[in-house]
C-alpha cells in the first residue's frame, strides 16, 4: 500500500490517470515518531497540516511537519496538503480588526513561499467574518504568484464558486453547518455544473456516505484521532452483524437524576448518577465466538493483535495503545475504502428537484 488512491491507476484504455487522495489530518503525539508508524505500518503517505499550528497560532507541529517535508525529498509518493487554519485563529480576531487578519495573510503567504517546493497543495486563507475579504485574500495570493486551492463554503452566494472555478481547477468544499438535504442538493448542482473540476471535501471521512455518493477528488479526516481513543474499527462482512466494533469499553459519565441510572452518590436533595453510554457494538458485549473472529482478523489481516490495542486486560489507555489503535483504524479504513470505492460509480446522483430548494441564498 503506497497511498490512498480514489481512482484506478489505469483507465479502460490502459492510460495512466490522475489520482485522488485521502489526506490524514490531526495528531495524537507532537513528535514525528508516530508519523513514521503511519507511513511504515498503515501505508498512508498523504498528510494534511494546519498552518494554525505551524505559525498561525503556535508552532506545536513544526517537528512533525518538517519530518514529512524531509521524507518527501526521498519519497515522491508523499503528498502534503496545507490548510490555512483560519477557523482555528480567526475566531480570536475581532471581525472589525482587518489589520490583524491582513497580517496573518502576509505571514501565511511567507510560509507557503518558504515551503512551496515541499507542499503539493495549499488552501487559500479565508476570512471567517467576510466573504469579500476571503476573495480579496485569494486574489492577493494569486497576485503573489501562488496557486492556492480556494475554499467555497456551502451557504455562500453561488457566484463565488463560479469565480473560483474561473481561476482554479481544484476547489475545496466546506460542508460543515449545512443540513444534509441542502448539501446533497448543492453538490448535485456543483458537480453537474463543473464535471471537469477537482473538488476536495473538507473534514470529511472517506467512509462518509456523502463522500461515496459524489465523485470528490479528495478529502481529509482527523477522525482517526478520536477512533484511536475508542478503538473503533470498521470490519469486513461476516465478523459480526454490525460490520463495526468499538474495542474500548463504554464511557462512564455522571449525569443528573435518571430513573434508569444507578445512584452512585447522594448530595442531600441533589443526586448524581453514573451510567454507561452504550456505543453498540462494544467488544465486551459481543458473543465470545464473534470476539474470537475479530481477534483472529486483527492478528492475521491487520497484524495488530488485540493485546497490542487493548492490553491483556482489555482496558488499557496508555499512549502506545492509542497509537496502535490509530494505526489499526487507518489500516481497517484502507480495507473498507478499497471495498466501497471499487463499487463506486463516479456519477452525480439524481436528486428530485422538488425535494430540496437549491437556491443557496435562501
């Protein structure tokens, strides 16, 4: 496994075709050791970084980023995508303080120019308070001789997407905040209007239904970080009836009084109760024969024995177990993606117009 290709290496005529990618975002540790494990064990070579942690807000991920840039010099299959991280630092800047925002743009441009040879794609910096300023920033980056990937947010006037499409062949789509019906209606319009453009689904997991329903060129996801904590794994058919499992036990939380919860302590008239949030299917709740199937699959197919993920007690929470569960999830994701994408039809789904109002400005 060298990378997560979303399209076949060769078309029907045997000619080499372009690839789409799944970019791994987020992090568990702040050093490059785990990054090496991702490359060597999980087989991913595509990484999305956020400039917010490379100078925009802090320099927490400098060592990890430089590790990938160094590896890329000897491994051309590695792909690096840079997100501006505007939503990470933008909320800390007043919507009226354009000078502070403009200064961030200048810093970001300087950073991109410095590492331009080590970055395959970089998004335009968008102004979270002003659509007009976002376009201004995109134009500024173009005028600086850069080729940024513009970011179109569902909910913005459609004319903005049209403008981006005039200047770029690769556009990122931010789906967050829009209802699913609106997402499907607008994506149908976008992909039908621009069948020859490449679109990146921002913060969308490769197993997400909307990603599989539309011919996105690429996506990025940091969900593996959360799944590493929970030990979530997509499973091949036949291991259990859910085709997924949470290796970690259910989370214990304290809530207000609930007649279905066990009273664990009382404070006068105010009683606190603890109960389990049941995230079915939880490994410890499965029949033993299903547990044995999953353990065998982990050992033989992923080469990640159950004990390396959860320890001998099945309850371990140390960093090495989190790291191993992260690797296991990424490997399981690869298997699941291969299965689902092999059946994927790169055609825009037909959505009945009367079901959704496609006017984005309403």
